[in-house]
C-alpha cells in the first residue's frame, strides 16, 4: 500500500475502533491509536489483540509498521472518535464518553483538521454538542459523522465491504471524510448532511429491533394458539416481500437493545412502536422463565436448578454485553431457582461461569440462550437435565439424538398441553 501524507488518530480502541485504526494503517496512513485504558495500550504495543474478532490478530500484524498506541491524543490530520454511547438507567443517551473524547482532542486540534464521529449518537449531537466543544479550540476544522455499520463477528470484512454513509456539517467536510474512508472501503459511500447520517444509523438498528420484537410477539401468540412459530415464519418468508427475523430470548449486544432509545427519547410522544418493541424484547427473559415453569409443570417435572447455556449475546462470539442471559438469570433467581451459566467463548461475565460438563450434571433443566453452532449437534449424553428449553430453535436437527428421557421444548413451538 502506498504511504499517505496524512496522519490519522482513532480515539477509542474497542470492537470497532481498533479494526478501523488497523485498516487506516494498512491503507498507508500513519496511525495513532488512543485509548484511556493503559492495560489495553500495553497489550497492543506488544501486538496482542485485547479481544477476539475474526482476522483481527492478522490485521494487527499487517498494520504494525504504520501504527502506534498511546493513552493521550497527539496532533494528527484526522481524528476518528469511536467510543461507546451507552444508555443511562433512565434509558437516556449517555454521551459522556463522546464528549470527553472530543474534549481530549481540543488541545491538539489544528486548522484544517478533520474530526469524524463514528460512535452512534442521537440526532443533532454531532452538529450540536460535539461542534460546541470543538469550537473551543478556535480552529477551523472539518466535521463529519460516519457511523460504523459492521456486524460483530464479521467486523473486518464488513468494514471493507459495506456501504458507508457520511454526513458532514458542510459538503467539504463530507468530501474530506470520503477521501479517507475511500482508501479502504470497497462498498459505496453516500454523502449526506450530518443529522441524516445520525438518523440513518439509528433507523437501521431500530428496524431490526422492531422486527425481532414482532417475531417475539408472534412466538408468544403461537404458544397461545398452538402453532409452531418457526415453521410459520419460515413459510411466511417465502413471500417475496416478507422478511421476519427470528424470535428468541430477547436482544443483546451494544446496538439493537440500545440505539432505538436514542431515537425514542428524541420524541417520546410519537415513539410508541419503538418503545413497545424495546420493552417486548427486554421482557423475553421473564417470559422464558414462565415458559420453563409452565412446561415443567405440564410434564410434572421437579425443576430447582437451571443451567443457562450461552451468555454471549449472539452466536459464536465472546461478547456478552447486554446479553438476554442476564435478564433470564435474574428472572429465574426471582422465582427461586438455582442458576448456573456456561459459555464456550465468553470469559468475562457479571455472574460466575462454569464448565459446560459440570453444569449439565448439576442442573435439572437447561435453557439454551445463545445459538452457538456447537449446540446444534449436542446429544446431552451423561447430563442430569430432565428438560431443555431451546429459545433459538438450535436443537431442531439434534432433537432425535437426545436421549428419550429428556424433554425438549422450543420457545414458540405451540406445544403447550391445554385442558
Ligand atoms: N437476534 C434475534 N433474532 C434475529 C436476529 C438477531 O433475536 O433474527 C438477536 C441476536 O441474537 C442478538 C441481537 O438480536 O442478541 C442483536 O444481534 P444482531 O446480530 O442483530 O446485531 P448486532 O448488534 O451484532 O449488530 C447490529 C447490526 N445492525 C444491523 O444489522 C441493522 C450491525 O450491522 C451494526 O453495525 C451493529 O448492530 C452496530 O454496531 O450498530
């Protein structure tokens, strides 16, 4: 890759910021990766990725000669802010990290620099609060929003291939940002105004959240009317203009359960469908706990100890942020069950994690929360569980291999015995 004149700094080296920093470095820019976590910086200086992501270790190696890491920003030509934007307990956007990161670059900002916000923000934040902070520098700078749109687990591939939306405070800012991203993005780049770019990102994740809430509601209705929701959705999706997502134990990750609140809180009076969808998804943990209890009672099974299988928020990742497993663990504990969690990939979790084989000889029931590929072929031989609740329909094919003494029920299978 030809060396580029400009220098780039990424503030926030998380799941999105670190691959972005490496991609800019591999494209030929001299890159400085900045993160306030000194331990992470030490690991990166040694060339060790601080988390797992497909292809990240190799990408880091290929970018190394163009990248260095530090805890403080230094002067560069382009800054990318890629820090978390969580929600508060009251479900209000918490912009404190974006604001602090923006403040941290004010002392090193020069005339003509470009600042790009990649973090997800509420509409109006980049052109409002962020711009106000940058104006304290008294410098002439360009400002754009280029929300990340990569799918964790496929982050690097998606960062290169996906289309990008860039919104600028003015046309020049958008075009300047386009020049930088063009060096590694192979998808289309669409330029727009900054508030539209902010909204596009929120619309994408809100759309997915509402669609999943719809599927979850259908699963509950299917349980009531005695129809298998998985079969029904599969057939409905044969319609050329229908694409219903999958029901499950609720939504996790740092995006789908959170981003819709950024839109909803911008106009609570009108955000009825959004708020209801968020609450339907959040309520799935409690629903699964009731589902387990009901199905156990129907089968006259005495269940006291429950194994939660999978705490990753989605299949085959080691990321447990906002995982539905936690909602379920709490709902089960409130109902007096003993709960133990296991996951083949996750290393850090709010609750203790146990080895799978130990948990399965301890528990009376298992609830599959994450659709990890390895669960698809499990036969539960030697397990003490009498009941398996499959919230993701992962055992569809394995069912016939599971010992006859174990009852397997699937969320939304419509098999409740009534009467
Ligand atoms: N889920 C379901 N049913 C489904 C699909 C997903 O219950 O049919 C659950 C998953 O298990 C998970 C949650 O939803 O718990 C979210 O997972 P996801 O795979 O839909 O999304 P993320 O959070 O990994 O990534 C999303 C992506 N957004 C869209 O697809 C619109 C990604 O492109 C974004 O970059 C990312 O959010 C982000 O950073 O905003």
